[in-house]
């Protein structure tokens, strides 16, 4: 069975973005070995799942509506309101119902681990339903004070086991945890 991996950057105070979804506080960490490692790690995924806001975040970086953000991955965008006026790339699918069943089906398919990209609310929803198997936290030594929380409004307790950690010269850390399902 494939693992669903929440691979995300966060601050020391547990935020993945500012309240408006912008990531300006992370700008100081736009270069370095941690970025190279992240880009290399993306090659290990063949499927990405994300919510509407995370997908649309890519527009400011040139992503065209209906196109894959990561060309080598199949995309599942979870949204009840997203609609593309242009044609949808075959690698992009909008999921507007049976979200939990879709995630479970993806996990049961053959392939690599599944990349859960951004989206604190979506990650919280999946954590609440015991569907996240691993956390890959890129921890940046900054404090935003407020913003979008790592797991949205979820208050679910997760039992974690440390798999590995790596410290970069920038002060950023990559921490990998296994989620121990009960």
C-alpha cells in the first residue's frame, strides 16, 4: 500500500503561510541545499493531492488553469467549486465528492508514495480521518505569529515516530516522521 506523505514547509510557530495564503515570510529560504533536496524528492512521487487554494497558488508562478503543477505527477485537486473554462490536462482530475474513498483508492493503487501538497485545512481533514502516513516537515527558523496552521483547525492527536532529521546551513531542518496508526 502506498503512503500518503504530507510534505510541507512550516515555521517554528506551526504556520505554512500567512493568513492570506502568501508565503513572503519564507522568502529568505528560497535558495540552498534544502531547496535542492526538496526538488530532488519530488521525483519520488507519481501522484499529488491538494485542495483548490493550493492548486490556485501556482497561478502566480505561471501555472495555467487545468494544467499539472508537477508535470510528471497525476494531480487530484479536491474542491467542490473549482471549474476550468479551458480544457483539463489528462493528468489533472477534480475530486468533488467521495474524498475519503478517492484517497483510500489512491493508496491501494500501485505506484510511489503520494504527495500531499500544502493546505493546512485539507491536511487536518485527512489527519482527522487517519489517512496521513508520513510527515516530511521542512522546519524554517522563522515565526509568523499567525497564519494558516499546519493542520488547519484539526485538534487530532497524532502518534509519531522519528524517521530522520537533517539540519541545513540556513538553519532550516527536514524532519521525517512516521504516523503510527492505532
